[in-house]
C-alpha cells in the first residue's frame, strides 16, 4: 500500500505539478520480509517431505503449514464434503501403510505417497490435506516419536519446534470419571495427539525435555500410588527471619537444624508407612546439606520412590548468585532433579534472590509418558509460567511452598489439571503465619492437591491445629487424609504398634486403605491411619483386621482383600503375623 491509498482530503492531488510523483506515492517499506506465496510454500513443503525419512520431522513440516494457514483450516475442517474428498484422496496411502509393518523411518514409497497427496483438488485447500496427513503420521508412526525425542535429550525446543505430548490414559489409574483430555476438546488444529509446536513461551522460559529418568522412574503413577506432603513447622518463629519484615530476607532456613532433621525424618517415615511412594517437603524447610542427606531415604528398601527434599537458599556461581533451589531424589538415580525458583516472594517476606533472566523449566519424561516438573511456591502464581507448564504437557507437578494462603494457587492448579489432566501436590509450611504465634492465629492450609477426578479439580487439606503432620492423596480414589504426629497419645503404644511392624504390613495397610470404611467406628480418630493388627486365612481367603493406633484401638475387618490384587500379592509372601499391640486378637469364624 502506498501513502496515496490512505484516506486523505477529498480532491487531493496524486502528483505534483509537472508530473513528478509526490511523496505520498512512494511505496511504504514493509515492516517484515515479504512472505512466500501459498504456491511457493506448498512447493517447498513437497520438496522437504520427499527427502525426509524421519516421520517426526515430516510431521513438523505439515504442522507448520497448519499453523500458518490456520484460518483456512478452521473454515474447511468441519465440512463433510471436504472431509469425504480428503478421505478418498488418502485411501491409496492408507492402503500402502496397511500392507507393510510400520518402521521408525519413512520408506521412499510412503514419502512419494505423501508428496502426491499434497496438492490442491477442487475447492479443497492443501492445508486440509496437510492436516489429515499429519494425523496419518501420528496414528501410524507415533509409537516411534518418543525414541526420536529421547535421542535428542536433553532437548531444548525453540519456537516452532516439535514437543512431545501424549501422557498415559488417567482412566487406567483412577476410579473416578476424569476431566476431558485437551485433545478431545475444541483444541488447536496445528497439533496432534503426540506432538505440538512450541509457541512464544519458548522465548520466555528455557524449556528442556530430559529423558534421563526413562530407565529408573518406572510406574511413577499407578492405581496404588499415594502422594504425601510433609509439614514439619508450626510457625514463623521456627525460621531465621529479619526482625523487620520490610527488609530483604536471605537466607531463610530452619532455626534449629537438629530438631528440623528429626522432624523431617519422622514425617518421611510416617509418610512411607502410610503407603506414599511420592513425598514432597515444603519450601525452605532444609539447608543444602540437609537436602542432600535426605537422599538416603530413596536408597532404603522401605523408602519412597521420589522424595522432593524441599528447597533451600544458597549462593553459587561466579559472580555468586543468590538462589532458591529445590532438589528431588529418585530411587535408582544418583543425581538430583534441580529447579531454581524464578518468581521471588514479595509478601509477607521479601525474598532476596536473583533469578536467571531466562529461567529453565526442565521436564523429566518417563517411559510411560509422564511429564514430571518441579516448581517452587510463587512460580505457580506466574500466569506465563503456568501457561508454559500447560503447553508442555506437565502432568505430574510437585511444588514445595511457603505461603500464608493457598487460595491464590487453586485456579492455577485447576488450569494444569484441566489442560493436561495433571496430578499436582503443593506442600505448604508453616501452619501459623501470625509471626509470634499470638492469637488470633493466621493458619494456612497445609496442602493443595490437583487431581483430574475431583469435581472442582483441586482440594485443600487443612489441619485442626498447628502440629506437624502429613497430608496424603490416593491417586486411585482421590481420597485425602491428614495424619497428625500427635495422633498417638501413648508413646509406648506407638512403639509397639508402629515401630515393631514389618515393612510388608505397613504396605498392606496403605494398599487397603481405600477399601476401608470412610469413617472409623465410634471412638476412633478419623485422622489416624489404620494399621493391620492381625491377618489370617479363612476358607482360603486372606483376612485383615485394621486398627486405628489410638490408646484404645478400634478394629474393623476387611473380609476379603481380593478387592486389591496388590494386597493379595503382599499377603501371599507375608504369611501370618500378629504384632504385640497390647490386646489379643480373636480368630475370625
């Protein structure tokens, strides 16, 4: 467009006297380079497809066309006549694919079939054909995409590069009806079930897909998985904080390290005894040395599979940079998973850290397709960060937090659940934010969980007091539970029932907990985890009696543990056992 084509006064002259072009007639310089014509873009795409044996790269080329001509694609994608024409066009290619087994590379005949299909036919735009070809590649070669991404690990996509999608079907690990997966909704047409193009978020966050856990983090989420968050501290007085809250705070750490170490060991032990395979500790509840010492838990046979060892303040690098770093330990993996907080706290504590200008978000991909991501507290209050997590398909998000309220996190966590059917665990600490603990106390929720089977997608866990404890989420049932450390009123009773219990018995209790009555009998404490006090066989069926470990145990009987195959397997190798619980157990009839 020249300036003379812009609106102007009526009767304005097109040329200056003498026939010389006026300044208004000089064409404007383009703001961006001129794009190729649709015909040139289609020719370039056909040439790229013809010589590319990698189906993932070919799929990426096709999705680029879908992205560039997205409006045309939306107009024609739902037309029945157009769909019938495209289906008929691709039938020779589908017949060719059915006649031979799928391999990790496109053979010349298949590439030629793809090129022959990429041409306009009547009123059908080439982008509609490209979309169907992308779906064809995803259906027939999607099984090889994970290996292709894994060969590139650690893989850092740029804008327009492919990223892996396609996590496990959550219906296989839970009893409830899940939220609709994004690919079943009115999603973008420039992606497939297994691949999405990276967007502008790749310029805001340095996203890295890491496949180093493929061999070790197996069965990350199953029907028997229990996620636990541990909460060791009652109030802010248990931390080293500046006297003036307006002053920058660094480093923030527990004031009494020996006591904190004992608290954490006890809480992790109780979480494992409650059946947890994933344990999350809160933000700033450890020091760097203590976080590394906690690795010993994943080395134990009775330890968790994953332990997020909270986060800690430290300074490293040259020149030194102040950081808030979270560590996670994986069983069988020697190196920790690391995440640096990129959104420092401002209220009620001014956190004096120096985040990187291009913060890294590392996605740990498992063999089953889980995308494990760590975040720290206020990272989840950054809308751009949450958008990035949703775009990269983060479906297991573990978050140490230190916040006076978890209410602002509920919407962000719900967004992750709805976008990627994610399981999210936020471990908050401490319980009392009144400063010195004087009334009225300001008690924060202890934990926040996101679960695709929950009606509102998120749920907070509160506690009746500020005592330390653990919160658990059972993946299969969505059941939440708070277990306070003051649940046992008698130390002698606690030692006899809990400490003398063999590991198989605690695993059995955790496995069968979803099948127990929702409420304990009268006199029992619903906040106390039931433990097995006696098991035997009756008519060739294993029987378990569970007791709440109060001063006066109240038992309930599970008549048939065949409701849980995992429980049956445990009992098959455990035999018969009766702990010294202080009261005789009568054999069932």
